[in-house]
C-alpha cells in the first residue's frame, strides 16, 4: 500500500496480497495451518516468522493480514490485530496491558458488554476502575492518578450520543503516563482521526460499519507496531480470540464500500434529524451532526460529520416508544447498528436492560428513548416511515 494514497484508494487496494493466480477479489485462505518445505524451515519460522510467513491461523493468516493492513492504512496506525468480535478487541486491548493493582479511568456511558468487562471482570482480577462523566474534562482530570495505566471511553457514547473530547482527555492521560484506549464504533473508521488526536489505541467492532451488512462478528485493535506485536499479539494468539479467515474476507469486502455507505448513512441521518426537529411527538432529537446537539462544535472539530446514529426521546414513555417501533414499516427492529438497513432499538428494554433504573437515569436512557441506526435507503422513504410511525402515536 502506498502511503500517499488517499483514503478511498486505500480502502479498495490497501493490504492486497495476490496469490500466483492473480485473482481480482481477495483470496480466502480458509486454512488453519501451513506446510513447511523442511523441518529446518519449520524450526526457522517458529524462531522468527517473516512478513509473509504464517504458522497457525490463531497467530495469523494471509486473508486476515490483508484486512489488518487495510484497516491500519486507513486509520493511520502502525499495526492492527483482527479479533473474533468487537468484545474480543475491547477486552484484549485492555487485559493485555493490565495487571493486578493497576488503575483505570473509564467513561461511565458504555456499551453493556464494555461496562461488564470494566465493572465485573477487571475488578475481579484486582484492577481498580473509576468511572466518570466522559463529557466532563475536569472529571477526567480529577480521576487520573500517578498509577493510572489506561483511560478508556467510547468516543461517542451508546445510546445517548454524548461525545468525548479525544484531544483533551488524551492530554490529561498522557500527563500521568496513562495510555488512551478509544472504542471508536460510533465515530466510524470513516470519520475517525482518533490516533492523530491523541488516542494510543483504537478498537472497533467490525460487526458494525466495517461489515455494514449484518453478516459477521468481528473486531480489530489498532496501535503502534510495538504494542500490537509485543502486547496484543501474544495475549490474543494464546487466549484464542483471533478473527477467522472467512470473516476477514467479509470485512475486506466491507472496507471496499465503507466510505460510500457511511457517508450516505450520515447524510440520511442528518436529513432525518432535520425533518424531526420540533416534532410534537418528541421530547428531543439527539444527533451529533445537527446544530442542536450540545457538543456540535466539538463534533465538527473532531470528526467533521455526525455519524450514522440518531436517538429519539418519544413523548409518552415506553408504551409510546413501543407503539412507534411497531408502526415502523421500512426500519426494522433489531439491535445491530451501522448496517445498510435502518434499524431501531429500544435500549432501556434490550441493550441496556441489565442496568438499574438509577444507572439508566444517570445515563439519560429514558423509557421513551429509541436508537435509530440510519441505513442507506432513500432519505425521503425513511423520513416518511418515521413520520407515519410518529403519527401512529
Ligand atoms: C457492538 C459494540 C461492541 C461489541 O462488538 P461485538 O462485535 O458485538 O462484540 C463494543 N463497543 C461498542 C461501542 C459497540 O457498539
């Protein structure tokens, strides 16, 4: 891959390793292992595998390497490690760096499984975790300590779409020598510049926008060559959360079109947010890309666009939210996001059901809140669908 290539070119051609057959579409090396020419060659490879040499698919595979190189090129990362799911990426990025007695500061608004890893798993192994309001820079400053090893946040929090100021939090973390790990799913690889803005590690659930068509689970950890090779790779390859070659192929195909899809989704999301402003059936419309968002200036500076997800707080609580969901015609009820299909979710009773009422309250997950992941359908059709479902109230 050429470094001077622009992002869209990198997405189509980056990382390609062509076999002797000259295939146009990337080959799926659906093999768990590799044959050596001699016993000496096997020994040599176990001592030090070269760039294009593989040992076992849990350690690496040519199709997986293509995906890792392509996403690393896009993100501007030195290296990447592909994982079996987004949660394998989040837990691997964190656990591979931590040991008992370490301190972590995390934003409190997190995807349910991320919260479980930080609150239930890390603490079980003697890691202390302090949760803060991720939007409050002073809260981060007050929470970090000399022994803080990692600062963790979702750049845009699910489902209330509050935004963390990456550069400001990174400066605070780096002042005490802590590493910044950003779960960047909602920012998307298309709009993210998190590494440039100070994050040390970026993780994605590739299940979301990278696949973008609801087919496979996957994830990826991006960072320096040193961190990926010396910290992440030994942890992942020995604990088993590596990506399968078939999934890597699905994700490579996803990357080819991600820029087109995500930009179309963000344009649709803005059109819907615009159309819904001031609607009588809504308490509020939350979209980071709309001028009405409390952190709109930060969003413009940090990512340019507002991403692909909108949150609607429907008047009348859960009963009204359910009536709205059940009246949708094009938009499907599901819990994925970033898909080409528009998807609506009721966080309070599904993705965030595990939280106490008090936690939901603190995070703004009201009974009327609906998360709308906007797809690539025609904007007019989507607006009409949402409007008719609101009329149904
Ligand atoms: C979906 C998601 C994950 C987990 O990804 P999986 O691929 O489902 O394991 C982690 N973080 C965020 C912000 C997510 O939206």
